[in-house]
């Protein structure tokens, strides 16, 4: 590769990094915007259609705040968790060599990301929206971000549809907040739900996006692809959520601060 090609690749990488950074902050902005709409427009209008006590309203608002907090928390943790949190010796396999790019020790399921310019253990993919690699160090945070995001968007979408249908019962009703919330919750909800289902399948079978593509490629080539990492369903989830000794703690790992 000559100097001109290297400069061109460096330019493309900088553009990709800038766009990914913008996308990451857009996710934060959409989350905050939907939280404001949900707390100050969607829930109050929904309560006009289906009246509830002030105590129940406080409970619903608290749950709403908790879910949005979890979205922001897991989004930030997914982005900022260091890859060095997980040792490359996490798997009891022999070294397969050294990375040709960063010269680090190479093990099974370790892949080098050109965008991040570093190796990732159990690399699933590079997420452009979060501007980071998804691997063993942050797959739990990524999955829980998808889970809470799907719950919030689907819940708000349902409420907005009912608000629009029964809008005649709401005094001084305005279409703008409801339509904005509807667009955000629908578009984001579909994307999050698809990603959530895909990651649920991958974690259940102890598979990654890269390995799935290798499996598809082997089918087209007539080869047999065997997943040597697959264990029981419970152990697969424990491994993805980094639960080693006390496997009964797995349900607790679905909460923040664990």
C-alpha cells in the first residue's frame, strides 16, 4: 500500500469516525426528547383517557424515569467500557498467533477492528451508532440497552396510538407532540426490536454476527460449520453476561450497577 492509499484510507476512517460520533450523540438526543415527550405529554394525556389516582400516576412516572435512566446508563457503559476489562485469556484455548496489525496475542474469537484499531475478544460487530466495538466486554450493556429501549418505545407507541384515537376526550389537543413521539417510537422501536431478537438468538446459541456470516458462507460453499463454543442455554447467557462462579446471579445482571 503506497502513501497515497494510506492517506486516503486515513481520510475515510476520519470521516467514518466523525459520522459515528454524530450518530452516538443523536441517540442521546432522541432518548432525551422521547423522555420529555413521555413524561410531560404522553403520560398526562393518556391519564386523561384512562384516569388513575395520583399515587398510581407517581408510580408510572417513576417506572418511566427508571427505564429511560437504564437506556442512558447502558448506552454510556457500552460506549465507555474498556476492552482491557476482559483478559484475552478468558477462554482456555491456546494462542493461535499474533495480530498482524496491532501485534497482540491472537486467540479464538479475537478479531481486529479497523475502525477502533484494536482487537476485541468475542467480537460481534462494530456498532456505528455507538461508535465502538461490541464484544465480550460490553455485550451485556448493549443487550440491555436494546431491551429497555424496546420496552420504552413500544409502550409509548401504544399510548400515542390510543391518544390519537381518543383525542376528542383531550382538551386543547395538539398533534405535533404526538406525531413527533409516534415517529421516534415507531422508527426506533422497529430497529431496536429486530436487533434485540437477533442478539437474543446469538447469545442463546453462543454465536456472534461474524460467526453467523461464516456459517452462511460455509453453507454456500458446501462446508460444515461447527460452533465449538455452544454450551447449555443458561451457561451461554452466563458467559455473555460475565457470570462465572455464582450463576444464580444471572437475573440480577439485568439490572444496572451490577
